[in-house]
C-alpha cells in the first residue's frame, strides 16, 4: 500500500476562511460532548445566572419606588425596604453562585478537551513520514500546537463566559422592555445592538490581517531563533552572530509594523463602538425621561432602564476584543487541526499483521527484489536493486557518498515506501506488516546520532525503557562505553546537553550503539556506526560486533573497508546499483571497484 507524496507542507502557513471556522468548531465539539451531562448543568447555571442578574435592577426599581411611600407609615417604611434590600443581597449572591458553578463545572470539560487534542496531535506528528519531519520547522510546529491548545481555552472561555451570556441577557432585556414598556425601548435597543455588532465585525475583520501578519512574523522569528540556537556551534565557527541577529531582527521589524497598525485600527474600533453606545443610551434615557414627566413611568423605571442598558453594554465594550480573540483562537485551532489532518504518507495497510520472525535464534532472512526508489522523480536513488541477506549473516554495503547506501536502511525501516519492487523479511512484504512490529524487530545505529537532552543512562535506557540498571550497564559494556561513563563525576546521571552536544562524536555513537543493543532486535543495521570512533575503539568494537552478530541478521553500511573484512557478503554500490558482490577476498581477487577503494584507503592509512 503506497501513498503519494506532497502532503507534508507546514500547517503554520494556513489561513482559515469563515467556512473553516465552522469546521474547526465541528472538529472540537466531540471532545466537549464527552461530558454531556456536565455541559447541560453548566448551561443551566448560565441561564439561571442571567435571569438572576436581570432580577437585580428590577428589584432595585421596586426598592426606589417603595421609598416613595408616605412618612406617616413607619411600619411600611421599615418592612418593605428591608425585605427588598435582603432580597437584593440574595439575588446578588445567587448570580455569583450560579456563575462560579458554571465555571467550575466547565473547567473539567475544557481541560479534558485541551489534553486530548494536544495528545492526539503529538501522537499524530510521531506517526507522520520522515519527509514531513525533514520539511517541518520545529519552532513553527511547536508554536502552532501551543497556540492551538491555548485557542481551545480561549474559544470556550470567550464564547461560554462572554458571548453566550451576553446574548441571553440581551434577549431577556428585550423581552422585558417589550413587556413592561412601549415598543420603542425594545426597538432602540435592538437597532443599537445590531449596528454595534455589525460595526464591530466589519472593523475587526479589517483588523484581522494585521493580527495574522503579527502571528506569522512571530512564528518566523521564533523559527529563526530556534534554528539559530540549535546550530549554535556552526554560528560560532563562521562568526555569524551579527548575521543571525539581523535575520531575527528582520521579522521583528515586520512584527513591529503590523503591531503599530493593529493598535491604530483598535483606536478606530473603540471610538466607533462608544459612539453607537452613547447614541443608544441617550435615546433610551430621553424616552424614559418623557415617561417620567407624563407619569407613565416612575423614577424607579428611569433608574431601571438606565441600569439595564449599562449592564447590557458593559460586556459589549469588549465585543471587538472578544470577537478578535475568538477569530484568532479559531485560526490557531485550525492550524493545529490541520496538523492533525496531515495525511500519513506511510500508513499501515487495513489488514496489516505483526511481523513474525521465523527463527528467533539467528534473525530473519531479508530480501530486496528489483527495488527502485527516488525522493525526487528527477533523480533516481536506487535502480532495480536485488540482493539477499541470509538469516544470521553479516552483509556490508560500501560505495561512494550518494550511492544509495543509507537509503537501504531507511527503506528497511519503512521511513519511505519504494516506487517499485519488494522488500521481504522472512517472506513477508514489509508493506503488509505493521510498522510498529517491523521497527521493533530492527535496531539501527545511525551515522548522525542525536541524543535527548537528559542523562547518559536515560539515553541508553531509551532502547528499552523497561530494562533493568544491570541490563543498561551490560549494553554499555558491549558498546565499549561503560568505562568512560564510570570515570565521569556523575556516572550514568551525567547530562549530555541539547542533542548530546556535551559528548564527542565517538561517545555519542557508542551511546547509540548501547541503546540499540539494549533493544535486543532480531536484525541490526549499522549506518556508518563507527565513523566517529578512534582506531583502537573501532578494533575493539569490531571484535564485539562479530559476537553481537552471531544470533542476528546484520547489515553494515560502511565507509571504512577495514571494518567489514569479516562480512559474509559485501555489496559494492555505485549510482544506485550494485556493481560488485562477494566476500572481501573474492572482491580483492576480482581487482575491480572494491579493490580500487581498498588500495586507496590503504595508501591514506600509510600516509
């Protein structure tokens, strides 16, 4: 089962449209609806809080009107206001109680959604093909995940705690105005609100591209900074600190320009909003004042109308910010979900089974049958390559750089799928078995060893996280690194630094060998695994290698021919094809390409 390439672009450059906004919400809903009962209770508390909130100014009106009783009724003067005051306090407490209950009930829903989405994205990123990870920018992807998870919290917070309560309150106020007073109160409120929302949406949409530019520049600056810091030594080697600072500053300058424009447009938004609110309030108060003058309304009604309008418009003051933040949250979530929706180029077949190794005692039989492969269609890497690695034997592959040697290891690990031909392990096509079982059976020591920023012990134990301390030490001894570790002040607890930079190249390779041995795979692949070792350690490791390979199938990709003289079979590659094959003695006797390479390395060694 093969998958086409071309779907590994960075999600960080996507620009969601309005249509995508609803898609993002649909993607998020299943995570929220896992707690249907909790969500229903939280929404009930939300409505209860708003109804209670509406009751507070209505009760205040009753209290003001009650104070207009005659002075010769001292009993009424005492009882009525005191009862209303107590009721007023009770309503305020109730409104706060319902609000806090809503927030505490929904906290678990929000955090569960954040955790599950973040975990799913993280797992999905690890399931994507090597081509995606070679093309991605680590800083941008990490920022997209960070923003996306924060966007979930923002979206829920602003929609549930600001937009929805305001809409409910608006409907309640409109209903009360239409019921208790003439229709003009409801009409003025409705028109003002529609104009306010329309103006806010239009201006905020205009402002959005400034915000998007800010985010893009922020991501690019972050990518440049992380890339530069990861390559700290290279920057130092070439004295390019000023150049790196200049590259970083270019994006900061663009960010600054977008931020200034964003702030200026915010001033336009705020002024327009306040103008609409002020006109609406003046018209409402004018109608209420006329009502008080003609006796159709009391002083309490005037206070009530004014309080309700202010109560309604206070959250609307932040509508522009809230709308922008929701749009931004949706944009950030869309980027994160687009990472989640990135197609897996290398996926298990629907009926994939676990790889079964026929003879656990000597490793699997591996066969390449007419394998052709290219990363780019314009440049073929392997051309009809066929060879067999019999179970329990050592096969070495040699050749010039770019001959396609390391590609064999990547294809065996199924980091890529071949364009034609088959790769069989114990007569099982690797595209028909699960990737996890395939990779569990193969241990690889790569040429470029990258370590986790943790201890040496942790990095060796990574080959088998369940291994005992003694097993870790045994693997280190087999890789000729145990003595070195024992002499370190912190021993196995020594920190290796970012990407293992505190260790030399040879030390890193020996750690990589140790953790691969700890994995105890049925097949071993050494991809230039001894290139960074000194001659003495290399000879010691060669002897150890023969012992390690006894019960395993081994593939060695080598540059130094001296390391593979004992191989059962040596394949000589050139321009993606096998041009010679045989044992060390046979190839020397043939006096061909291998003999040429051997003589050249012998001369270099003598010099």
